[in-house]
């Protein structure tokens, strides 16, 4: 099972945050970032409860795993991952480890310099051959970050040492940390999303929703589709 929800402009509503999340929320100096943080973590709690309704959204408890990756406290009924950037938010709930990244597009004044630091030489070769540099850059960036979130390494692993293959395919692949990983990507207006997991079949059967509204803990979403495989 893999269920992905996203929003490029999260609907307003009272946040559902525990004490630790409220403390983190209060430390943000930028109101836009604070709002996006609150909406992303509220979506996380509501989506977990949508799949496991025996637990209220504010009843979920979390801990930091390897390299700080957030996880549900044991016994955990599922895995999740969360991402937010600009106004965009995304959450994935799955029955196995999953990594997710959403990036709001910004002007890439130093795109080539960043690519030299974080992309593998073969990835850079593919990037420079693309007609749309920005779209290709964000495809690579989100794939890279989603993978490192799936494994729990984060950027403790040198990103330029990893190389995604089959970047022109609907489901790119990579061998890393002793296993094969697969990905789906989605180009959105002003944003790019990627989700990564080891089980290609589960990824093929992923469900995708664009969040439309929230009433209390109830989510209303529009079914969407990843690009056909």
C-alpha cells in the first residue's frame, strides 16, 4: 500500500499539532513557513488516522530514527514520509519504508554550480542534454532527496555519489544501500514531486490525491494519477 496526498495551496483550518510540533511551529520567524509546516504536519496526522481510524490524529506519537528520520513509535502500523516547500505540502503513507520530496520551483541562478556539487557525473550528462534545464534539475533533485529520505540517511550520504538510472523512464531505478529502489515523479504547476520505495509493484499501484479541503480530521481530495508506466 502506498497513498500519496499533496497540495500546492493547503486549505486553511485549525492545525492539529502536539506540544513538540507546536514548539517547533512557534520558532519559525516566517509566517508562510510556519503555516506550511503546520498544514503539512496536520495532513500527516489526518492521513495516518484515515488509514488507521482507531487512532485519533492527535494520538500519534513519533520518534527520530537513523540520521533523524521521523517514524511512528513502536508498535507502528505503517510508515510515512512528509515534505513541504514554499506553499506546497505532501505526505505519503505506506506499508514499507518510503521517501517523498516536493519542491517549489525557484529561479536557478546557480543551477549548474549546484548540479556540480550534488549530482553524479552521469546525472549531469543527462541534465545538460534536456531541453528544459529547470524541469530536469528538479526531477533529479527530488529523486535524490526522496531516496535519501527513504533510506533514512538524509544528506549524511554524499548525494553526488548516487546515480539514478533510466531517467527518461516513467519509473527510474537505482541500486543503493544493498537493494534496488524505484521512483515515480510528477511535474506540477510550479512544483515537482517524487516518491521512492523498494517495491516496484507497490509503487505501480500507488494512489494519489490532491487535497481539496479538510473538515476537522476529515480529508477531501481529488484523485490524480502519476504518469503512465
